[in-house]
């Protein structure tokens, strides 16, 4: 019986060790190889072009940045031609720029990061809850740690006449993504955990309007886009349409109209690959921009939120992976149905970065950008880890089943051997009694 118990314990321990090994190995990239063994940028671009040729279904714009300079860029299309100046709707990637719109007001002394958001709102306020709303600060909204539980996700509207006001959308977003109730409220202790909130950025959009006295689109144009020389970037739908939009492809290769949004700051930035590359490049150590101070940029790129023990968010930026220089690869991704996928990654220490804007393939931009992170740093970025979860759990399950079956066979043999020995012992005892 003792041997069987030891086998059971050993089986449980082996399953635990297997689970831990697979989890750590996946997060550390033990089974992953870089897209190229070469450190040369031209050799990185070659397999990227191959991947795009094999997988893209719509429009795509690509830019590679080194030391604050764009060293390679190209565009591909399955429809009308596109180039580096073509306008894409980039979904949640716009949150990174919305954060800049907030931070210029912080530097102006008009907004405090640690102040409750309610201090700046007169047109709308959070509904009552069981939590202290004074903890819902500007900084926590930027880092998704304000305790909001909306997890929005906006699907947008068919026509401009359907678009809600900001106040209406915050109360109940009629274009909430599937599975979300569209209500922005405090559902947890502010500051206790990271929980993604599109509604938090819609609140920040309202803060910008209330504090600046301008429409959100005008504030962003005057304070961010024009000073940075981003001449093909806007939150104004009409302006973007007047410039001419790159076709919006679905996963089946068909085209469909772009959607209209109330939640501009959360999900409806229009920009070009060239402008987005410029936005990344000017943040390099050798870059030239006077919109935000280096102190502010450093604060934005520092950890303000963790999840599963990993640093995941700064102020308005995702922290994808360590950059091996006491900092992080930062940036943002965007996804809107049916198949808008955008990604930008940037290393503040080197000025290197990548921009991929595309429609038609749900995760192609994110996959390419994540490959860049692993190629540059040897570290798996957080979104690449998230994309690997399904295969990781399958590997864990298969391994644990095999370990369990091995343990079961060993235990059965031990039990059978024990029964045989017991039988022989009983037989021997019976014979000796005569």
C-alpha cells in the first residue's frame, strides 16, 4: 500500500512539474525560434514579406524603424492600391495617442494623475457603487486599474445619425461588443487589479473635452497631431473620409464600409502607416518632438499594472516584454470586427520600432509585431503569450494525461503484485497449519 501511495504522490508531482515547465517554457520562449537568425533588419523583412504574401487578405502597411529612422516600409493590397499615406482606421491603437492627449493636460497643470476623474467631469459621472470612487483616478484609467468592469469593446454604428452622445454612451453604449452590457461603472476596488476598460478611455475623452474646452478631435489635432507633423491622422470621421480611406476588408476577402463611433479615444483613430511610424520615431532618444517631456515619456513607459505576476501596462501603453535594458518594449495593438488588426511596438532605449496596419486578417499585424519583439529581445511579448495559451493548455493536458496513464499502469501493477504476494502468503500460512 505504501508503494501505491508513493506512486500516486509521484504522479501528482510529475503532473505539477509538467504544468509548471510548460507554462514557464511558453512564457520564456523555450520552444520558439526567431523569425531569422540574422541581426540585420533586411533579413528580418524577408520572412515578414513571405508571411504577408501567404496570409494577408486585404490591405496592409508596414514600417520598420531603427534609431528613430524609418529604414523600410511597404504596402500591399488585394483591392485598390495603397501606400504609406493611405488612411486606416486603427481601433484600440488610438488609445496610445489618446493618452498623449491626456498627458499634455497633465504637463499644462490642468489635470492631475492622482486626482479623481470626477474632479474634471460635469456632464456625466459614474453611477453609484459599493466602492470609493475617489480611487478612480486619471492615472488608473490610463493603466486600466480604475476598478471599471465594462471590458468594452465597441462595435460602432452603421451611420453617423446613429452615433450616441458621450454621456449616452457612458451610461449605456448601444454599440457594445458582444457579451458586454455597455454600462460603465465601478465593479471592483480601484487600484486592486488590472482589468481592460474601453469605457475608461471614453471617460478620458470626456475629460479632455471638459478641461480643454475643445472637441476631442480638435484637441488632439491642435496639441498632438499638428505639432508632431502627423498630417494624415485624425479622430474626425468626416475628415478621414474626405482624405480617402483604404478599403476595409473582411476575413472572406470582401469589403465593407467603416463604422462610426462615439468612443473615438478608445477605438476610432484614423492614421497612415507613415504617420504612425513618425509617431513612433519621434519618441526615440534622438527624436525631435516638443509635445511631451522625456520625464513624462519615461513615466508612461514604466509599470503601473501587473497581471499574473507580469508587468503589463504603463500610462496608456502596453508593456509587451522586457527590453533587456531595464525597461520595456511598449506600444499598443488594435482589433475591431470584422478584421481590423493594427500593431505598433517601440523600444525607448534604442529608438527601434515596428508599425503594421492591416485589414482582412484578424491577427496578422499582432503576429508580425510580436515576432519583431522576440527577434530583437529574445523575450516573448504578452500578446504572443496570450495567443499561445490554447496550444499551451493542450500541451499541458496531453502531458498530464500521459503521466496519469503511466502512473495508473504502475499503480495497477503494484496493486496486482501486492495481491499476488498476499495470496501466496495466505497459501503458505494455510499449508503450514497442517
